[in-house]
C-alpha cells in the first residue's frame, strides 16, 4: 500500500464518498462538454468548408476565364486566394497575401495529389489572423515545370468561428463548475443523511462498550439496508445479553454446586484434625474426602465437557448408529445389573453419522443415567431414520417431567422440583445438547403429551404419550 492510499483510507468515509462522487461527476461533465464542443466545432467547420468550396469555384472560374484580378468584384467579395507553382512560389495572390505562402512545400506536394484542408493559427492563444485554407491542384500533370500554376489555395478567416468556440468553452467551463458544485453539495447532503444512522449506531455502541446494559439501537422505520443492519445488530445485542446472562447464571450455579462438596470436604478434614483419632477413623475420613474429591473432579470434567465441544472434522470416519449403540447399551445393562426387560433396545438401521463412538457413548450413558434416576423401567433405546436424519431415542415409563420444565431441561444445573432429592448435578442433558449441537444435530425433550422442539423441523415425534422421551437427531453423512 502506497503512502497516498494510506492517507486516503484515513479520511472520513463521508469525505471519501463526496470526493469519489465529485470525481465521477467531473468525468461525466467533462465528457459531455467535450462532446458538445466537438459537435459545435464540426458544424462551424462544415460552414467554413462550404464557403471555401464556393470561393474555390469562383477563383477557378476567374482563372479559367483569364479574369483573375483583385479588382474583380466576384473575387474581392469572396475572400483570399493564392496561385502557387510546384515549388510553392506565389504566382498570383489576393491583396495582403503576396509576400507569404499559405502552404509549406510538403502541403503543396500533397495538394498536387488531392485536396488539402488546413487551419492556420491557433484557437488558444488567440492568433492575429486565423485562416482555414483549401488547396487543390490546377493541372493533371503531376510534375509541371517551375513558374507554371500548379496549386490553387483559397482561404477564409476563422475569427467568428474561433470566437464562438472560445465563448462555448468558457460557458461550458462555468456551467460544469456550477453543476459540479451543486452535485457535490447534493451528494454531501445525501451522504450525510445516509450515514447519520450509522453514526447514531456508533454512538450507541460506544455506550454499550462503556458498560451500559440493555441498550438497543434506535432503528428508524423502513426496510432499507441501514434499518435491516440496525435490526440485525439489535438481534445480535439481544443474543449477547442472553449469552452474558446465561454465563452469569452458569457461574452462579457452578459456584453453588461446587460450594456444597467443598464445604463438606473442608468440614470432614477439619473434624478429622480437631483431635487425635485412631488410624481406622483417619482412614475412614480420608476415604470420605477422596470420595468428595472424586465427585469434584467429575463435576469439573463435566463442566469442561459442556463448555468445549469441537465440531467433527471433515475427514472424520462415519459411525453406524445402530451397531455402535448396541454394545454401549449391553455394557451399561451389565454394569447396572439390569435385566433385559428393564433396559430394552429397538435398533433399526440408520444412515451413518459423523459422530465418533466416544461421544456417542457419552450421549447414550447420560441419557440412560437420567432415565434410571428420574424415570422408571422399562427403558427403551431405539434408533431409526426420520426425514433424512438419524434418530436416537431413550424412553422411560416414569412419571415424566412437568411441561413447563421441558424448555429448561437441557440448561446447566437445571433440575425439576421432583428430581432435587435424587443424585446428580443437572449437567447430563446439558452435555448431551452440547455434543449434539456441535455436530449439527437437535435435542428434543418430550414428556407425556408435551413436546419441546427448540429447532423447527418437519420430523414428527413418534413416541408414546406416557413417560419421558429424549430424542437426538443427527445429520447423516449424505445430508451435507
């Protein structure tokens, strides 16, 4: 980037817009003025050429009749003429043109080949005697001897033509300058009116930067680009406020959840150190502290997992949902010592998904933990294909969740009133939602006849109207 371009970019946008608009208008006005000038000059030159042709006819006739004399009225009224030999010497001329030839030697040679038109003198600066000349050959002999008439030159003065063109240039210059000034003023007003909302947005955004909360941009009515920008920015501010409030609530809830086990751990250690105790009591206190520490580690790991879930890599291998879920459920059934009637599977084939088996294991395990803690057997794990999605559902036949709690079921540390007496931290569904969302999927919570679908999608619910059903919709590898 050149230094000039850097200085240009540092100018206010309004100044750059006006400068660009003025430059474009200057080009347009100059082009229009140039076109008008050329058309007028062409018309005036045609008029002069017509006069030259008439003068040439008169001089040629007088020369042919032997009456070519400055005193001949037909010639005197016509204008100026010269008769030149092949070398350019003047043989005959009208008064005032006897001492200087109007053509150069090269122009004389060219005139012997064909008519030559030329302008003598300049438009600017003003010449004392501007002429337009027409030279034609007098003989078909291309090499007449010296001293014999070879070229006839007629001329007319261009004073009026040049004066008209100079006046036209001055008027065009004044008109263009006036038009440029008016156009620049109008452009400035338009640019100012167009950018005023942006400046208001900037000032209000500065207030938000300084710490103001709940501030929204003043968006004028309408549906142009700036109003749509203002509405989009307001939507973004609302989303940021929601995210900030969610993070504050998360920090508050995390502090609350961590405070209880930390308090218990500190109390147990303080009680163990208060007085001398037998080795068995100290071991028991250490075991309890180790249990609380393990719970804290698990809680911290879960919090980290909820907060950070990377999206799948583009080259991640596809996972067969039904074949991967089946051993996970079997292992969970054996670990929980559940009979086959308490934890059942209904695994229909589904298209492959880009979800690695480790995260799929975490999804299924968390959903089964929730079903066992807050629901009741029999629990059914099912896979199927639904509207281009691969669907995984976990259904239990317990009392279900209150309908008003369904929109908050996947929030961090959210627990229904009926579940506060059961073990858990309220992070299971949050972790499932974080994994599913990172992989472009959807999490649905349904209980009895009530449904909660955060995303609009034509895939219908097919579960029974009793108990609780948590459905996970995952995009297949062919969905894009």
